[in-house]
C-alpha cells in the first residue's frame, strides 16, 4: 500500500510540475513520501515543503504535505522524473548494475533513488555502503 501511494505521489508531482503549478498538495502523508521529499530537497530539486494538520482526516493520515516546486526562468528545475518500480513489477538491481548506472558518460546529471534495507539511498550511497536494492525512480537535473 505504501509503495502504491509513493508511485501515485511521484507521478502526480510530475504531472503538476509540467502544468507550471508552484505548489503540489498531497492529501496523505506517509513516511516514505516524507523521506522522498527530504531527499528531493537535499539535492535542490524542490524549494521546500510544509506539513499541515488536516481538519477532517479522510484516509488514515491526519497530515497533508505541500511541496513547493522549483522553477528557473519559467522552466522546471528538473527535466524528467521516471518511475521504474511498481507494485506488480519491482526493479531489483545488484551492485554490478548500480555501478553501470553511476558511470557519468552513460547517464549524466541523473539521480537514481533506491529502496534498500538501510532506507532510501542514491546510487552513489549504495555503492559506498555496498547495498543493492529496488530502483524506485530517477530524476534528471
């Protein structure tokens, strides 16, 4: 269930960013959504986020999150956000596969995000900690 919400969150974020909306509001807040938002903020892909308490909680979350998208000269800060893993089709990757992704000549200016036993890690962090995992999505800067 959490994985479905994360996939839905990322695809809706991409759709809103192409419509030049300055903020995106997600009506449910899960731990994975918050961790991914913090990761996007750390890599300077979004401007920031705010968390507010809902007056009338609908699903199970009592909080909503508003993400402030980053635009530079009326164009989005990130060019592409591609989701690789879904519930029915997780994209498992070994350390050898991750090493191929990190070569600068193959995929320049991409950030690959993995779900590992240590939490969310980027491709370079996976190689440092020697952890393989599920490729969630990539963001091009």
